[in-house]
C-alpha cells in the first residue's frame, strides 16, 4: 500500500510507514504548495495512494465527489502536534488492514474516530 502525505502532515510519518513496509510520497516534493484539495486528491488517485492529511474538508467532500478512491485518513485533533498525529496514525494502522482503506475516509479524533465508506456498485 502507498500513502501520500499532504503538505500539512508531519514528514516523520514517512519513516513510520516505511518501517511498516509501506511506500510513501510527500506532496511537498511532487506537488505545488497551496494546491487546491481537488489537485491533491487527483494526485493521490493517480498514484493509487491513501491520502494522509489534517485538512478536515477532505472528510466531508471526498465521499461525495469520488465514489472510488484509494482512501483518506484525516487526523483532526485538538492539539495536532507531530507526536499526537503519529500516535493516531499508528493506532489506525494497528487496527485496519490495507483492504479496509479502499474507498474509505477515516477521521481520527482525540479519542474516537469516524469511518465513511463510499457507496460503490
């Protein structure tokens, strides 16, 4: 499985994911900073990568705009520092297998999470 880090996601996630055997792309290295959400997500689809972001807009828009996609993880914390974001990402990876990310948007909160799965036929 491959992940794409949005420009707001800690770069330290790359090492965490690679240590678990995943490949990673960093939008800061392959995209234009400040790009529209649609541009970022189109790149994630093109690269078949699960998008990692702290931008809550993705949680509400992606399931409606894209019925099929590699997946999205939105980390929405009260104190979104690097340590807390990485801890929530690890928590999710420990509980969900690669197949569960397809066409699914996760919003990870401080002590809960929400899952939206796209309706695909």
